[in-house]
C-alpha cells in the first residue's frame, strides 16, 4: 500500500483543450475519425479571444489527430470566445467563462471542447447553399483549399457529396446566419 498526500493548487491561469473533429476528415464508411489523416496540415486555425477583443491566444494544432491547447488565459469573470476555423467547414464559435469563484477569489479553470464543424461552407458565409456548390464547380479537379472538403488533394464527387449532405444548413454558432440561396444566375444544385 502507498500513501500519497494530495496537493491543492490555486490555478491563476485557464486552459482550453480540444479536437478539431472535422466532418471532412471522417471515414465515410464508418463515420469515425480517420486516424491516418494528418489534421495538422490542413490550415485550420484555433484562437481564443478575451471579451474585449484585446487579447488573442493562438492554439496550434499539436498533432495529426487535430488536438489543440490554448493556455495562459487569465482567470476572468468575463467570457472568452473560442474560434475554430478550418477550410471548407463552418467556423465554430463558443463562449466560455474560464474561472471559478472560490470564496471571492477567481481561480483558473480547465475546459475541454471538441468541435464538430459541418463540411460544405466553401465560401465561409455561414450557410451551405448554391454559392458553395458553384465554388466547388469552379474549382473542380483542382486542389483548391476550401473547395477540397475532404482534404484528399482534389475537388471531386466526394466533396460534392459532402456539400449535398449538408445543403441548406446554417452555422448555429453565429447569430443571424443567412438563409440558404437555392439559385444564382439560373443555376441550382441540380444544374451544378
């Protein structure tokens, strides 16, 4: 038997940990994350911003699985905003209060957050609609970032299938996301 004395710490800083968990990087057959895929090379950016916008913490993608950590935020009663931005997917926002009030003293907090951004918002306007389908059509056969929704190096039917699956969705993490446009200059999803 072993006895280990516990140590109580007063955290003065807060931390957010998470995982990208992008829809475009999942295995279409299983629906599970594709662990062979390298999430660190897709150009995703994760930041945490203070309530007043004056302090921004960058959280680099730490490994191929898409894990990230934002560390060193002051314990503050005002909320911080986490922003997860990946090409061709909804940009996700989440507000967190990163402190606990313990007998009148603010103590830092660890939070874990895993995003699940939907694929298809190629033009980053917070809705998946005809404008995104036209963007894919314009970049068909290329490796254009934002249009290559599954990050396999070519814009093709697999990317269009992801867009069709999510067609009409609005980004639920932003206020007043626009409504989906079903046509543009006589083009519809069926004609694209």
